[in-house]
C-alpha cells in the first residue's frame, strides 16, 4: 500500500484513501456497484454502527466524504490536524471491515435511485454522460458511474461484500496526508496506521496500466429533449494518463480553447463578444488507456448553429496557424497560475497526490510539472489540435 505526506500551513489537516477500483471494474457485477459501495460503506463496520460513523468526525468539527470515478473510489476527510489519526483510522476501518447491513443498504438504495433520477434533470450533465457512453460504446468505460435504476435495485449486500473483498486490496490503495505537522512524525504515524490494517506494510503501489483498446466510433446525433436550453458536446479521444508530454499539451490546449478564464478563445467569442451562450467549457478526462476531450456548451436554440460554426472555425485556426511565442508564453503563464492556485487548496492537493500515486507510483513535483509545461511548443499544440479535433475523428451530441 502506497502513502505520501506533505506539509501544509494551517490548523486543518486532510487525508484520503484512494482505491484503484471504479466503474470500469464492474465486470461480473451489476452496473453501478462501485458507486453504490462508496455510498453504503458508511453504513456500518464490524466495530461501528452507521450512526456512530456519521457523527464520528462531525463532533470534532470535521468532514467525511467520498466519490467514485470510472477508475477510482476515494474516501477522504478534513479535520483539525490534531485529529488526523482518528480520521485516518476511520477511513481504513471503512475500507477494510464494512458489513453492509440489509436495512441500511435498502435505505441507501432509495437515495442512490433518487440521485440517478435527479441527475436526468440536469441536461448539461446528462448530455456529457450520454456522449461518453456513445464514444466508448462496447467498452467498460461506457458504463454510467451511477448505474441504472434497474441495476441498482438488483445489488445485494452479499454482492457488495464480494465486490469490496475482491477489489479493495492494499496493493491497489494509496493513503495521502496534507497537514502542518513535522513530516518525519507524520510518515511514522502513517506507516503505523498502514501496519495496523495490512500485513503487506507500506510501499508505493505499482502503476496499473490498462491495455484495452477503446476504439469507439464517430457519431453526429441530435436528440429532441424540448428543454429550455440546448446542450451540446463536441469532442473525441485524447491522450491517456501515461502519455506524459501529450496529456500536458492537451491540458494546455483545452485551457486555451475553453478554459475557466473569460479570455479563453471560445469564452471570448461565444459569451463575451456575442452573448450566444451562458457558458462554454472544455473537459479533459484522462484514463489509464485513453482520454476524452470535449467542448461543452449550453445556448438558445437559435444560436446553436452559430456556436458550432464558430467552434469549428477557431479549432481550424489552431490546427493551421501556430501560436506566436508571446501568446504561447502567456497561455503557459495562465495555466501555471491556475495550477498553483488549485494546489494551494489542501484538499485538492491531498486528492491529487492519491491519484498520482495510484497512476505513477510516485507524486510528481510542482517543479517537474512546470518544467514539462515549459517545454511545450506551438507545433505540439497544433499537432494535438489535429489529433483530437480532426473532422474525421470528432463526434457531436446535441440535446435540443
């Protein structure tokens, strides 16, 4: 089991237990079991009831949470730094001795089914999920994280126990901490915590590189939803977690095209200049064997064709006209600033360390990330735009 610690600078401490097990690992189980396990893991252990777990960190003023992705389940806590030992013990206990009581599982089943139904009320989220499902058709990455109402109804406590027993292995786990505590003491405490729960002891996990080939297929589909706002997603396959230079180039490209800043190309044209959209953003998700980059927008029906035309026009410019040195330098500076501000958040830093440990077996330093971004050229960006957004590769899904 891997671990990493980093010294923060406040009275608050953060810890996370990241597990290399997500939606794509559900073969042989009902769809949505990874997410359902994440929900129901808080409903009792061999030593604590659901009510005790719910109040364990609350009474210390702390927070306990979790989330599921296509490739990970993450349990994490935020507490006063003097309570980190208690928080870490709780996370380990939840992952190693959940009991999934019948009554509690049935109660939480209703919560998850309601979550699935309410998610359909958010067209912007629904259209992206449908886009990813179609792009990865026939591959485990196409499976919805939440599962379906029918599949969740069929998940039993016995199946949950089997899933956790099979997938929650120490060699697939990473425990991370960010706190203003002496690093040597923190390392000693984390090693003791790991030894308490696992005979395997501490040691960085071996990166698990997936070797599957999600080929997918190109599509251009419009679904009549009769919503107030039109929602659209345009995108294609992108670099995986293990294409280091390429994925950082893709991150920079997405930030230039439709990053969170108002001066990104598509934000400037579609929103600030013409007022055609309320929001337009790039989304880049990296998996072990592939990735997906998409441009997502919501607009009035009458503005859709203008938005799509403008998007294609700006992409074509990047594919054919390399950025000037000054513009490239400014784009890198902006991205580095955004990354620095994000990493200043202790929780984000803690979760990022867990992702890095599971993916690479180490935590990449901020200096190394800056160096790699600094090496990206205008030609790298141009070629990445061609790779991802070529007309014969791009797909589009519209909810009218």
